[in-house]
C-alpha cells in the first residue's frame, strides 16, 4: 500500500465516523509485515 492509499483509507474511515486510531494500528502491522518480507 502506498502512502496515498493509506491517506485515502484514513479519509474514508474518518468520514465514516471512525478515527485514524483505527487505521494506524493496521498500518503499523502492515509495515512490520512488509519489513519482514523485505529482509
């Protein structure tokens, strides 16, 4: 996922009444998984 997609996802979540708090933990898990796959 690109940063643009992450921002878009966050915008959708925010407009849906959710906050970035719900998006960030998911993004952090994705980042950790990507790091493991890269190494």
